[in-house]
C-alpha cells in the first residue's frame, strides 16, 4: 500500500515519515490520523514509490531481543572501542600483552652469557660455584692456587674462554632482552592493561599492552565495524577519526 492510497501526501511530512516507519507494523491503522502539522518535506526525502524499491528492503532496520544488562554492556563496549587510545595503530585494531624476555642472540653478541652443561643452564659465576674443580684449574693458570677463592668478575672473560676451550661438553650462548607479544588478544585496551597488572609473574620485564592491526580478516573487520556503530550517542569529538571514516561513514 502506498501513502497516497491512505490520503497521505508529501506535504504531510510528519505523517509521511510515520507511514514509512510503521508500514510493517500490524497496528499501523491507528496511526493514520489527520496530521495537523503541515510542513514542506526536506530535500532528498524519497517519494512514495520508495516503499516498492529494493533499496528500502535493504535499509529496513532489524531488531533483536536483548536483556537490559546485555544492551547496557554492548553500548558501553561500543563507546569504549570508539574512544580508547589507538597506540597509533590503523583501524581495525586490537591489543595483546607484551613484555621483555631473554632470547637467544644468534650472533653470540648478546648482553647475557649462559652456559649449558649436563642438562642444566648456568651463568659463569654459577658454573664456577657448581664445578669448583674446573674453576680451581682455571685459577692455576693465573697463579692463584687458593681453591676457596671467591668468584672474580674481572676474570670472567678469561673464565668463559677457558670453559669454551677446555670443557668440551659445555656450550656457551648469549641472550638479549627483546619485547615479545603474548598470544592473548583483546579488542579493548583496558582488558590488556588489567591483564599486565594482574599477571606480572607470568610475564617478563616491563609488561605493557602492545597494539596491532587486524589485516585481511574480513569477518573480524565486519564485526568490529558493527560494534563501532552500535552506540551512536558518543560525542563526535571523542570518536577516533579512523572509526568515523571507516565505520560510521561507511555506506
């Protein structure tokens, strides 16, 4: 049924809009009363044949049933995603925990030296304490015959060379601290900040969030765009500019 069949013309702007909004409601008859406010319709308002177009079918708003708690949560999450810090990452973005961990330096030029021997790993000092017979033999090369001498850090380079050349089963390697990301992502920066604070004992040094961009994952990108559009009451000046462009202004 078209608006003209019910006596509603474009000059009755309010009634025309009402017709468009409730056309699919079983109780629309109750709304088709005389409109006392006669105004000119704004430019660009679709004519009455709009209802018969396929475009209208595509633009109809759907509804889903949500509890009050779920609705509130979705609105809060939508606002948070639109307004949280970007960490200079491109949209759509996500975060993971990160920390500095010791990793093998393949060029053996690392800051920290480790010795692997008989299934265990040692620092140079730990190795001298665990294998005093080797350290005593090493000290004799420097005319220090007291086997109970404390570890001498000034001789560490020579001690490492001794291990490398004289103790054949010992393997020497070096390590550096490198920032590594954990495989525990979230769309929300606050999630990762809380995780880093609460799980420092599981992480390395200086745990903090690391931002990254979702790349060539169309389903995830669609989901994030939908999430970004759910709450349309967020002040425009608080919304990230890329979200405005890629999600809110998307046609």
